[in-house]
């Protein structure tokens, strides 16, 4: 992909995954998901009740860092 001046435009890599669930120390349920519509990663609180978006970003790393700030412990998939 090139822009008008002939320089290459960096393409963003999309990592596709099923929603990841976790819980913080206070018992709040969390969910990390990828939205195909907005092409952003979302961190939702109260994921079991539909939850509000707490943080949304194009970078998976940025969203994971926000989850660390919120002290989310992710559940291991068996």
C-alpha cells in the first residue's frame, strides 16, 4: 500500500480472538474483546451484564496495560 508521495503506509495487524474474561479483586467481571465494526479492542466492566466500555483502543497492548491498571486477573481456559 502506498500513499500519494510514494512512501509505504504501515498496515495495522489485526489479532482476532474470542472475548477473554477476567475478574478484579473487588469481584467485578471484565471482558476484553475485538470489535470488527470499529476495528478497536474494548475492555468492558460488568461483562456478564452487557457491561460498559471502560477503555477502547486500536492497540491490544494499550488495552492490556489498562487491564493491568484495573488489576484484572484473566481466567485460564481449560
